[in-house]
């Protein structure tokens, strides 16, 4: 896919995110929107997957360790053809398979149930280790939040991944700098994130996580990195794409009301139209 | 009297893993720096490539096992009960229980029979914790033979299983040709008509000893081995309680949330019966030789005998 196609796809995914969260009247738009470009690149360019065969044995796997941004993952999976985009409107509704946090038992394309912060990276490490032991070529991706890495288990997992030289593992830290209680630097700073992962034996790449040139280059570099896992520290904008949500901690876990939803969709529509004129 | 063979069930765990590991290539064992104590060192020696030492990081080990299970492995996580069920409770619940992954938890050093290490390492709460997780099977074997059978049954069962093993060598009591292990099926070891003693783990042997002594007092006790706390054998619990009309539970675990609670839940719904729960009361353990502690907390044959006698009178 060209960058332009990726951008158009990401705009559709952002519409899906906002629509799902609006319909649920709850959920986490901020971090879903910041990671939307990474989701897009992974599922439309990087990963070896088959939406018609979600459990394909040798597929690449993704663990959404920051599971609260399920709307981002679901909108991407729907856009990729795992299930109807229309179903996004059932997010968090009683009886819907689209649970508030990823549920591998009921959602096609979800490789691991997640949501309790700090746990997903360990699971991704287990998948990567299994791949090494079985001599499989599949790769494993884990997306964590920058607030999430305050959890100690992340560093247990990082230590193990570095120790075992799991070069089939890529950790993407969605570094949007905000968590529920405010800026991560005010709450309990995890910086320097890159140096921490380096110290744990990772190859580290710092990028602008809302720029497809940089995202593409980073995943290429990760793929060529041997003998150590890769950590991509992706600087992103929380709420990216919706003017009033950008860089606002308040939009971490809040749904837009009808009026806000209309404005958000209009902004995304205009962004999409602008892309079409490129 | 001939010398009774004694083996710690943690030892049975290690041996069973080797045995099954020879047949099943997808069995892997994970440890958190306790391979010597959990007896998975035996497996490590035999299958070094299928033994993964995660270091002192139980939460991570639990997650790694979950990830490996999604790729076709059947991981056995091994550490002390305190850390398997206690430290990693939420990882077990959310990363294994909720997605119902095929991970087995081999928890050794359960209960006060840990001995000298004392209260910090004596987990009397694990059955209660694990029983709460939907879909989790909880097994507390009574001796070497049952422990080995339980490990195999756990391997064959599709879904999470919590296996509880002890540090102390305990008498082999199931050494007979009719012995058969089935998850969720209690075993009547001695029939009786005056009182039922439902026992689990190392208390099964004590319950049998107590029943022998009770005979001398004219009390005919039925002894039932409940090796599977969840799913509990409701039918057998109701049947035996209805027959004897008096029920005692005996476990090396807190009286809150373990076998006693599980039996009380069944009976209060289906056949209300007067009950006495023998176990660790609502207290922490302490340091001391295991045998002395078991006696001090009234969980040996003599302790069970005294309590049952007082209860039946």
C-alpha cells in the first residue's frame, strides 16, 4: 500500500473508532486514535494474516497489551474484513461479541484477551518463544501504552525477551504522553523509555508514530534486526485526527456526545476528502 | 507393622511430568527459579529444551504460559502455591482463566506443611482463590499415586487446571489395583454410618487414621477423599451426608473458602446437614517442623479424631 492509501484507510478506521465509542457511550477514544496509524500499518501492510482464516497456524500475532484501546483494534479488524464494519456500533452493548476489552474467544482476529494492563507483553513473549521453539517464521507484535509500562510485569517480560534474544518480537510503545490522571511525566514518569528498553537488551527505534514513512521504516528495520527483540517507541498524539480530542487526557476514556460525534465525523470526512484530492 | 512408603506429592509431580513428557512433545514446563524445590528439575534434566526457567518473575511466567498455550503447547507452570495462586492471581484469572487457555498450574509447597519457612510461604488460601475462577479445575491429591494420576488427567483435560502439591513426604494410601482417578469424582475410602469425613490432600491419610480410632469408641465413620475441589462431586457429597447425617471436612487449608466451604455450599442447598470444618482457622501459620505444625493445628490423625469424636457426641 502507498502512504496515501494507508492514510485513507486510517481515516476510515478513525471513523470506526469514533462511531463505536459514540454508540457505546463509553470506551477509550484517545489511545485508539493515537495508535490508529500503527494499527493500520500492522494489519494492512506488515502482518502475515488472513481475515478468512483468523486462526491460521503460522500467522503473525498481535497482543494488544493496552487492551482498553479495543475500539482501535476492532475498527481495524472490521476494516480489514474480519467482521462487518456495521458491528462496531454494538461495541460494549449487552450480548454483543465486541466486548469492552479484547476477547479472543468471541472476536475473529483477536489473538489474545487483554485489558488488565501489564499482562499482554508476557503473553506476546510466550508466543514468540513458542515460535522459536517450533522453528516457525511467524512474528509477534505487542502494543503497550506509555502509562502501561509503569506496570512492573512489563519489565519482567522485557528482561526475559532480551535474555532469550527473541528477535521475532516487536514491542510498540504508543507514547502519547497522557494517562488517565494527566501527563505521564506528572503522574510517574517512565522516561527515558528508549534507554530502559535498550538496557533490557532491545534494539530500540524512536519514531513519529503518526507518520507512515517513519512507521514503515521502523518495521522494516525491526524485521532485519537479528539476535534481539525490537522496541519501537512511537511518539503519537492522543486523540489524533479529532481537533478537540488531540492532546487532551480527558478524552482517554470518554465517549463523545451526539454533537461532538457529529463534529468529529465531519472532521474525519473532510480529512478523507482532502486525501482523495491528493 | 510394615514401614509405610512415603513420598511428597511435589516429587510425584516432577516424576509424572517426565513420564508424560516422554509421550507428549507439546508438554512444556515453566519455572520461576524453584526447579529444585518444585521437583521439575527432574524434567529439566530429561528435556532441557522444554524446560523454561523464567527467573523470579511469576507474573511473567504465567503470561508466557498463556501465550505458549495459544500456539499449541501445554504448559505446566511450577512454583510455590503462595506465588502461583497468590502473587499471580490476577494473571491466572485474566490471562489464563478468562480466555480459558490450556495451561496447568503445578503449585507445590501448599499449606502449613511447608514447615520451617513459616507463614509467608505457607499458602492456606490457594484453593479458595482458584475455586473462584470460572472454568478452573482445582485438584488436591492425597498421595503419590493420586498426584501422578492427577497430572496426567490435567494434561488430558482441555482447559486450565490448578494442581496442589505438598512439600512433606506423605504415606502412599491409594496403592491398590481398583484405584482409578477421574476429575470431579470423589472416592469413598471407608464406608460408615455415623459421620462422614470429607477429606482432601494430606488430611485424607489423617482421616483414615481417625476413622480407625473412632471405631474403638463405637463410631462408624465414612471417609471420602475429595481430590477435586472443583468441580466438586455434588452427588457423592449429598449421598454420603444424607446417609450419615453428620459431616466433617478436613483440609490443610483455611476453613474459609476451601473444601469445607465447597461442601457447605452443596449441602446448604441440597441437604442441610450439621457440619464441622477442620482446617487452618482464620490465622496465619508459623515456623516449625511440618509434622509438628500439622499436629499443632489439629490436622493429623489424632487431631481429626479428637474433633470428630467431640462433634459426633
